[in-house]
């Protein structure tokens, strides 16, 4: 079952459980904070909430009009800010904002905040108080976010203990929602990974003590949760990826998954949400741009022939505009084809004349070989013309320089200065390059003194069907496949407590005198019959890596791979995150 579906059903179940006895007023207001608003928006439609008695969804931290005849369902994080905002609704001194309160915390509530809540005036109005274990945002069927983009700078500065504890609890709620009690493993090259793994295991043990059925079953016993850091593969977030989703988010101004474009004359600006509710987007998003327009045209022609018994040999924007006018009853479906044709055309405009001249150089740097498979001995011959080109943006030049540094496993200070000078990189943006070292990678080295960074064994995937400008496969795909097949090097990626047998990872069930028994939630969805590999990348995950989770899941069929991070990365936001890591690495 898709992650968004699991969470959506659980939210509706929780709202349904807050109903009053038959005959009493049943309409309620759902009040959410920022994280939970994203969760609800991603997983629930308003008409589904309305069927459960929700008349309006409101933001906890915004000014709201009193609705004293309605009961309030609060779905919020147990943070001091959210709890105090909740208490403010019930401390006006006059008539309460709402008739009663149902409080659903997204994760375990700290004792101090629970005592604050219990001692406040709201306590006599509370009808429900639960911890529901959903402190994450399900963005797609196999993609989740912890929505904490400022975590990495704090962690790398040495003061990120609280942030890691927060991530651990959020990941534990993901596992609890899915009914998973996975074996935890991590990339050993980064100390923060092990720290996060140990914090996560403690949280998982606590949830398991509260709900002993977590992870039960022969298949679930094989599930794993793998913690990686961004330093395991800095190449993938830098490349110009040419599958539709990654390309669109790299080249077009898409914000919050909303694609805006100028429709045909007279129709003005259109806004389209690119999400799992759009079946054509789901079908196309991981396809290479070279076939997307053809696929849209094929689907549209098939649709038109089915509805009208007519054929059309073309699918230009003008043709679609005419079809929509001639077939108004199918306007919604035809507009969908129009949107995705427009999206593909905009991507191709960005590619032609700008990105096309970069892709071959980037792929050669990433692969270390040319399109014939021959090792490249002099990358400078290819990259200098790019760096001198006044029509190439500063960020694209920085991407090329970083790929060159990664290909060489570090360069001298003198060579770095020459590259920066050729590319005319502003002094303020030079730190983007040097800060790559903060991910544990070599940037500036002297002589031959380079650290040997353990590498994942790569599989040969280039064939006669591979696009020459898309030869690179993200490292994470090899890691996923090897983890599932139990071939992943345990020296580089150890299990937290080792594994007892190749067929499973049995661990003693923890017990506790008190963990959440006052809030126990029995609404957890039924367990799946296949094991899961849950991947978390500290420092951000990019769209080409997200695609691989779907590819591995589709190829294996008897496993499900979920992937996520505290933030999603485009190449531009990856460079922005490097810039945000502070000054040059020592």
C-alpha cells in the first residue's frame, strides 16, 4: 500500500474516532501546525475530511475566529511552541474558542509539556488525548520527508544532538505507522550516522515495548532501515538529470510541487499540482525526456480515438486547444495532456542550447569514461571551454568544477584557484566549492596525500539502449540492491547490533514499565506481506535517487523500498545547502 494511502487512512480514522455519541453535534474543526498541515494536505482531500465531519482545516499559529459550537481536533507536534499556541485557545478568560478539544500529538509528548497541558484550563475540555506516531510527511507512494532542511548545518557544526534526536523520533514514527521494527544499519564513514542509528534504535525499542506486534511476521523480520549521509554520493545531486521529474525541478520554477505556465491565448496562467493524484504524471515522471512527449501524444491519441472514434496525427498545443473546444465534456482529461506536453516542451527549451552542451561533459566526469567506454585522461580539455563560456551560469560552472574535483578525488589549491579564475566565480560563492569537504570528501589536497574513502562496488549498467547523456546511475541504486540481497559490505555499512542469520534479524522484544500506555493507538494499518528497505539520507535526497527506489521496487516485486530525508534536493538547493554550511572547511 502506498505510503500516502496508509497515512491518509490513519488520519481519517483518527478524525472519525473523535466523533461524539450519536445525536450530538458532529461537525468539527481540524487544527494543525506546519508539519501536520503538510501531512494532511499531502494525504487527504477536503471532501474525505468532510465525510468525517470536518467543516474546516485551520492553521494553529494563525489568528482564528471562535467557533464555540464546534469541537476542535488538534493534530500537532508536541513542541513547546505548538502546545502553548493550543493553550492560548483556552485561556482567553471568556467563552472558549471551541466546544471541546481532541488532542492528537504527532509523536510522544515530553513529560514537561504533558504536565503543562494537564495543569492548564484546557484539561477539563479534553475529550481525547493520543500520540499517533506520524511525525513525517509522505510526499509520494515511496517517498517521505522529515521536513527539517536546517538540520545538516547544526549537525556538522557539532551542536546537532537535539536535531539528531528529533530525526530519530520522526523515523521511529514512520516505522511505527508502517508496523515495522527493522534492523538498523548505517554508513560507517560518518560518525553522525552511528549516533543517529543508536538514537533511532532506542526510539524503536520504546515503540516496540508499547506495541509488541511491531515487526511481527517472517517477512517483516527481514526489513532494514539504512542511514546514509550525503557524502556517500555527491555526484548525483550535481548532474543534469534528463528524466522528467528531476529535469523539471532542476530547470523550471516549480514550488511546492505546483507547476505554473501560460496556457493558450485568453486562458491566462494555469497552476497544476504535480502529485500522485495525477496518474499521467505518475506514469511519466521517471521516463527520459526523449520519450515523454511521444508517450503523452500516444496516450492522448488513444484517448481521443476511444471517445470520438477519430484519429489525430499531431499533438501540438494548438491541436489540443482545438480538441478541448470541440470536446468540452472531456476538458479535464484533455487539459491534463496539454499540461504535460507543455511541461515536456518547457524542459526541452531549457535543455536545447544550454544544458545539452553540459550533459556530455558532466557524464564524462561522473563516469570517468567517454561514450565509447574509454578512460578519459585529460578532463581539462573538455571543462575549460565550459568555464570560459559567458553564457553558462555561475551555478552550472560550479557544478562542473565540483564534478571535476570529485573525479580527481581532490585537487591542489593552485588548480582550484585557476578553475575559479577561469570560471569567474565570485569570491562569495567560492565557499560552495570548498564546503564540499564538510561532507567528508577531498577537495583541496597537497601532493599525493589523499584519504582513501571507501567506495561502493559499482555495477555495469551501460548498454546499447542507454542514452549517452544519461550513463550515470546513482550510487544508491547499487546500495539498495546489495542491501536487499545481503551483499552490502558490512565493514562499510554495519548493522547496529549485527545480524544473527541471513534470513532475518531477530532481536529481543524490549519491555517498559511505562511508555505511552496512556495514549496507545490501536489503529495501525495491517502489516504488509513483503519486507521493506527504508533508506534515510542525512543531508538531502535528490530526484534521480528517488527514481531508483521505484525502479528497485518494481524490479524485485517482493520488496518495497522507501526513501526519504530531512529535505529534497535539486542541484540548486544542493549548492545552496553547501553555501549554508559556513566558511571553508579546515
